[in-house]
C-alpha cells in the first residue's frame, strides 16, 4: 500500500481580531510556508488537511472571520506552474512542509 500523495494548498485568511489572528498565524506556521503574512502554501495529505481545518475551526469566529483553502495540485508536478508573481518573487518550497 503506497502512501497517499500530498496536495499543495494555498491558504489565505482574513481574521478580524488580533488575538485570533496571531493564533491562526501560529497554527499555519506549523502546517506550511508563509508566502505573505496572511497567505500560506501547505503540502498536506488528506488527514493533515482535516486536522488543519479542525484546528482553524476551533480558533476563528465563524460569523466574522474567513479562511480560504485552495487546492492547486501536486507539489512537484513536472513543469506545472501554479503561481505567477508581479514584483518581488518569493521562492516557493520545492517539497512538502513538515508538520510540526
């Protein structure tokens, strides 16, 4: 039985309270790479994604905050470019992030 492949996700959030914002940011740092302050790239398998959603759901105010989780494909698909940048171009991770 082979290991389930990780999928690459872009996670962006808009959190209305400073305390919750810090908690969401800290949680996201454990699951991915900060592309911008409120935008992360995470390479996760299905169970890690479920765990991340549960952790974030416990933190946010569902009436005021928003978290978008966008699947962009396999992390290392040959020649596939998921992100295009204008201005400063951050180096995206080459392989999946380690869950802390």
